[in-house]
């Protein structure tokens, strides 16, 4: 059976009400007709009653007029003509009252005619022979009594008919009115039932649905819309509303997700750089009013590259999540931990008792890191901390913390460093050196020095390593480990590296044909797609055979990063033309053996830190000896850097090192000094 819709039910109820009302109207019309008919009957009967009254008055007037003239005639007294005329007129009026339509019945007509005839005879006798009055009077009175009896009976019947008509009309009117009243009550009951039904089945559900609509913007979670199981229009409305609400909720969830993703890191769910910067700006503005200080922690995971290489990106993601959980567990509820990208994290801490609060947080962080020492991937961090000052800019404060973090990395990693006055002074120096580095070559402040490389057995010089030096006009000699990173970060290393190569090749052009010139290549230089071609073009311009060139490269992020293939391609291009590729500082990287597997180097150079410590440090001695054996097994010559004593030289000779380099053989000197040196003379001989 199909469900009946609300509209159908409403139409049916409305039709019923209209039908009942029409029936009531018809009943009312019928009642009005009955009343009209009853009124008409009563009116006719009343009209006949008036006729009876008129006849009665005519009879009384006639009786009185006859009595007056007959008494006067018997006394005797004179009756005036006017009196006789009035009596005759009264008799005529009496006869006229009985000639009206339906004025009387047959019996009364006969009695009235007899009465009128006797009255006329009596008038004639009274006028002509008064002595006949006594004879005529008994008949006249008998006729009068008969007429009055007939009239009384007729009046009684007429009154009975009027009473019957009124009673019948009253009964019919009462019955009709009762039917109308009951009909009206039925209509009212029907309307009440319809109202209650509408209230329960329509109004209440609509009010509930409207209430749900009002809660759309505030209610969270699942919310059931009432009436969804109904099969009528309310059910359609409820289901439509439910679908609409689901769509709105999905959109709200999507908007919240978009908002979350716009301000949070997808991997760790921590705030991202955008939210970090907004929060830092707010906290700095608030701290200015409250007198508190803001501490910013710049955090970098140590050796994160090795984690990615060993465990892949999935392992790196696990390490990042572990670090995020560790940091979140160390901070207070009001602090913010953010992931800025890669393996970089940051913390914002607002407290009145700085730097004590920052130091306490650092202790918690490093204790938590130490607790992971036994894990498959232990968490180690380098942390830089900067405290806000008056009118501190957001970018400046984070940059100071970032510089402190890099200083912590340079001082051994897995440590922390506050940005203090010494670091501030160092920052100023770095900024000045970075500024003054521009144009230093043109001003003649840059120069090359050359350090000899010798055969370990004979100590005969086989070539020189070209090293860049900078003499600042005000600061004096600037260490390479100070200005080379500045040149790399500023992008000046590209032009500076080519200038060094050209100067060294121009100098080596006058050396013996077997003399080698070694050049250091910065990892940043490999961003140049034409680096190998430019270096080979310089050698050709200066008439220098590529076989006399050695290019030293270190393990770095560039060699191991996403540009690794491009770097190896450039090295192979140089190697294919005869130049030798040397791995510098071998043993200090975490994937040196992996590099030997992927690329065949022409020479290895043992880092000076191992050579300088090998006489007193057994592990360093084992590393140096193992590298010598590795080079021999691979057929790759190995050079030991940092040789400064005869004892070191003797031990290196015993372990089979073919080449050495260090202060024992010669310090880096300018070209003119090299050309005058005994080592150079021995190389020529």
C-alpha cells in the first residue's frame, strides 16, 4: 500500500470540511424554507383571525345600532333619518365582511345570512311598525346567539390551528438547529483533529528540522535529522536536509583540513613555518607589553643524511616523527614546536625568567635524546638559542638562533649554543667579510700559495697544491675556513674558483712537464653545468696538459644529494681527458666506501686529523694504516696530509704510503718563493 502524502491528507481534510460546511449551508437553507413556510401559514391564519375580528366588530356595531333604534322606536322616541341611515350602513358593512374570500365556513355563512336577514326585517318593522319589534326580537336574538356560537367555534378552531402551526414550526426549527449545531460541532472537531494532526505530524517535525538548521554552524559530530524514516514530504525534507548537512560537514571538514595543512606539517602534524612565524610575531608583540622574553630554538637533526641512506625515506620519516614526539614531550603546554622543513625544527618559549627557562628546556631535550642512545636510530640534535631583546624583529631573532645552531654543529654536534656577544661579534665579522669579499680579487687582496707534494721514499717534489689566501687591508690575513664558506653561500665561489684555476694553470705553465698542479673544487661549483668544460678550456688556453691536473673534491651534501649524478658526470668528463680526480679528507665522511664503489678515484688523501694523531692515538693509527692497505688493494695511490715530523714520515713509509704532504716537506708559499726554493730546484733536477 502506497503511503499517503501530507498534501493528499490536507486536501482530503479540506474537502471534508468544505463538504460538511456545504451540507450545513444546505441544511440552513432548508431550515430557512421551513421557517418561511411556517411563517406563511401562521400569517394566513392570522389574516383569517383578523377577518374574524372584523366580522365580530361589524356584528357588534350592527347589534348596537339595531338595539339603539329599536329601543328608541319602542319608547317611543323619534329616530332621526341620520340614525336610520347609519343603521343601514352598518348592516351593509356586516354583509360586506362576509363577502371577503375565505371569510367564513358554510355554517357561519348561513347563520350570518339569517342574522343579516332578520336584522334587516327588524329594521324595517322598527321603522314602519314599532309594535312588531317585540315579535321579531326573539328570532333576531336567536340568530345572534347562533352566529356568535358559530363564530366562537370558528375562532377556537383557528386558534388551535395557529397553535398547532407554531408548535410544528418550533419542533422543526429545533430539530434543524440541532442538526446544524451538531454539524458545526463536527466541523469544529474535524478542524481540531486536523490542527492536532498538523501540529504533531507537520509543525513539530518542521520545528525540529529548523532547530537542526540553526545548529549547523555550531554542532560538531554526528547529528541525526528527525523524520528521515518518513515516506511523505517531511521525510523528503528531512532526508534532503540530512544530505545538505552531510555536504556542509564534508565541506567544513575539507576547509578545516585545508586550514590545518596550510599551517601544519603533513608528516609530523606540527605547526609549519607559516604558523611558526605568525606565532612568533604575536609572542614578540605580547612580550613587549608583558615584559617577558621570547626564546627561539633552532634545531637540526645530526647525521640525518646517514639515516636516509641507511633506512631509506621511510626510516627518515620515522626518525622525524620520533624527533617531533621527543620535542613535544619536553616543552610546556604554552610552548610551540614547529617543523620548518627537512630535518629543521624550531621551538618558541615565552617566560619571564630567561635564560633559566631556556636552559631547563635544553636539559630536558638532551636528556630525552640521551635516552634514545640504545634505539636503532638514536636522536641527536644541534640546538641554537636566541633570546628576544627590545623591538626584536621576528626574522632577526630566528636568524640569530639559526646562527647559534650552526655554531653548535661546527663545535662537534649534539650540543647547544646560545647566541651571545662573542657570536654576535663573529656574526658582524662574517657580515663584513661577506661584504668585503666582493671585489677582493680586483683590489689585489687575493693571492695563491703553493704547498709541495712529494714522493714518500725520495721526498722528491712531484707537484704543488694551489691554495687561496686573502689578505684584508684592515683585518690582515683571513683564514680560508672563514671566507670560503662565505664565498660558497654568496655564490661568489664560481668566479673565484675559476680565477684560482686560471692563476694556478698560468703558474704551472712554467714548471717542468712532469710537475702536477692540484686544485680544490668546492661542491657548490658543480652547480655549473659547464664546470668541466670551463676547466679544460683554461688548461688548453695556458698550454697545460690535462694529465698534469689533479682536482680534489670532498665528500659533501652536493656529492651525496640529488645532484650526485651530475657531479659524477662532471668528474668523469675531467677524468676522460686525462685529469686525475682525488678524494680529499678521506675517512671523515660517513660514506667514503660508498663513493669508492660508485666512482673510481685516481688518488685518496688521508685527512690530516688522523695523521697528526696517529702516534698517540691507536684508533687513528689503525685508520691510517687501513686506508693505506685499502688504496693498495684498489690500486689507488694514497697521499698522507699533515706530515710534520720525521716519526710520522717513517711510520707512513713503513705502511707503504707513496706520497706525503705537510709542513715537514714545505709550507704553502707564494709563487716567487716556490721558484727560489730548494724543493723546486730539486724537482727541476
